[in-house]
C-alpha cells in the first residue's frame, strides 16, 4: 500500500494509536450504524448521515491501525481514499459506495439538498454495515457489545 502522497500532501500524519482507542472508533461506528437502522423508517436523512458517520469512524480506525491519523486537510476525502487503498480490490465496490455517500452527504449537510429514496438510503446502510465488517475483519479488532442502541 502506498500512502506517500497522502503524507506529502499533509492529509495524514504518523501517529501510534492504542488498540483501545481503535476499538473506541469501531464502537462509535457500530453505534452510528445502529442509529441509522433505528432511524431509517421515520428519519431517512438522519439515517443516511448516521450510516455515513459510521463509515467515517470505521475508516478512521483503519487509518490509525496502520500508524497514521487523518489531519484536518480534506479529512472526509482522505478517509474514503485511504479505505479504498487499504482494503484493495476485494472491497472496491464497497469503498466506491463510501465515496459516493461522501459526495451525496455534502449537499445534504451544506445546502439542505437530498435526493436519495428510502430504498437508496436502506441500501447505503446495508453497504455501510458490510464495509464496517470488512474493516473489522481486516484489522482483526472487534468492538465490545456495549452499544448505545
């Protein structure tokens, strides 16, 4: 895996993160995913944002597992790019879905525009759950079962 360009551009920096902290990121991811599933029928926009936030936390755990952390420079784009590179071809479709969610989240967050149907939101949550599972399997760290939901 090559991340030299992300280092050079200041998008990630070297940092050692404890296994306990990585586990906390995964716990946050699992909690956000549970919130997405809980809110799906009544609050699909909130569900979409929660699914996206779950992926951000899981992606952050993945970056930290490899001894880096994202900086404030293009954080969301950096995390999605890192996930795609770190997991490789076996998760390419899921990683591209994460990137797609990032692009759709932006107008939702900053312009109050959202065009996803409930079915598309539901599919995003399913794919987010699969990508989070793949990240957990890849780094061989599982969060505790102390979920908020």
